[in-house]
C-alpha cells in the first residue's frame, strides 16, 4: 500500500454542528463543595466550554497541526495515520512512539522537535531520531476497525509492518505509555530482531499481581502494589470497567454530546496529571480542547474505547522481554510498577525515577522525557545498520 501525504481539513459542516451543540447544553447540577470528588467539576467544565465557544480557534490549531509531516497508509485493511519527522543529525535513529487513551498522537507533539533536532535545544546532533508517531486504529485520523480483535498485540504487528515494509527501516527503537506501553512490549516480545531497545513510561495495570492468591511469594514492594492497585481500582476504575465491558453503551453519549466527551476526558487528565488539582498549571485551554477536538471531529469516541474491550478479551500472554528496556517513572503517575516484578519480566537496562510529572509525561515534562529517551538509546546506536 502506498504511503500518502495527509493533511487535516475538517469540514465547515462539522464545526457548525459542534458550535450549535455547544450553544444548546443541558447542564446537570452538582452537590455543593464536591468539586472533583464525584467526577468532573461543574464550574471547571463551564469555564472550559465558555472558552471553547468564545475563544478557541480550531482552524488555527488545524494549521499548526498541519505543520507536522503527516501520512496515511493501509495496513491489514485499516488506514493508519502517522507523523514521520526526519531527524537532523549524522545518523538519526528511527523511533516509533505509541500513545494511549484518552490522549492521541498529540501526546508526543512537544517532544518531536526535541528528539529530531536536539542541537537546536542545546543537545548533541548525534542523539537525533527519526520520529514516527502513529494514531492507534480507531483513534484520531486512523481508520475505524469494523471487525473485533484489534488489540495491543494486533497493533504491534501492524507497527512492525509500518516500520519495515512501509518505511523501510531494518531495525529501530520503540517507546510508549498507557496502551502504548502494551503495544511496545508486544512488539519487543514478538519481534526482538527488529528492535535496538524499548522505552516505557509505565507498565499499565499488572493484573497478575492483583490476582496473585499467595502473597507470601510476593516481595514487600509487590504486596504494597497489590494493595494500592485494589484501592485504585475501587476508587478510580469505573471508567475501566465500563469501557472493558459495555463500550457501545457509553459511546452514544460521548458521540452525541461534546460536553459529555469533554467531561469524560478531562476527568482523567485531572486525575492522572501532576497538576495539584489545577489543570491550567501545566496545560493551556487550547491544548486541552484540541485533545477533545481530535476525538470529536474524527468521531472516534466509540472506536477508541473499544480497545479496552478488545484488550480484555483476546490478548495472548507476554513472556520475558529480552530487548533492552528503559523505564522512566514519573512521580505522580498512577500505579508505578514494583522494580522486583519489572526485573523478572523485562531486561531492565535503565530505571529512572523522575522528580515530577504524571501519566502524560511527554506533554507535562517534555524536556525530562526527551532527555531520558536520548540517554537510554545512546549506547544502542553504535553499529546500527539500516
């Protein structure tokens, strides 16, 4: 399949429909002084929607996004959208970065120039990367799967084809967070010959530790993780249960109401970012709304949440990953993995505890993220042949 240039151009009709919906909102009430404890805060969302209606300019954001080198190709019957920015250095290392939910390929927008052109940001040009950032199937400007079964494993196989068959890289690096961590680990497990190393910012929810019946066989760190995970699932896991079991029911509300979609996404940004309860400490209104817009204008509220169902019903087990692995754990991220478990399941070559940052580190702390990527992959560049 031909790799074709891609240009974002959302129709006026879609934007006019959105404008109409934002001017005809039926707001719920909220208990006094409950703020974010029971879900997205009403006053916050009203402020965001006011900015969305009165000040946000999609066309300006669209122009900015189109400054990225974007492409589409077809893999396994699904159109895949991706950014492909070439590095500026003597021997750029190809690096594929995979996002998760509720973000998008924009998770890595801030770090792309830091990684492709390190010399312009005080770095060494020998650390340059060719950066490839695909949109997961059913997310953003990629196609919507029409058949079940598109999960982290299947996506990893698609990424292997993208990097080798479509883009012509013999070996490359990979990284990811959230669902992107799972995709990257399957890629490493099943195609170690293609990878020089992988870089992760989380391990996701380690279900085998949560379900472990014999706590005596667990390390103290693993027992604490099991306790923390159970508490987190009870308090924060409602979205996970719903998207893993009844995503279609949820999809009607998220696809019909931009405010409902914004509330669903913003709750997670608020809970998972290192923002001390104030999202505007680290994000601008334009930044937050553009993430919502990527889901709205592409109609991917339904297809993106279905990934949770697919990951819950058909993923094969992962064995020990021999590919050298770097783990950058950001201070405020959810459920950091026990180092004892990680060392038994991954070939840990670098373990970094970051002083700040949350679940979206490439957005929250782009400089910290980019520097750890550069440092981890530096030893694996020597002798790489393309």
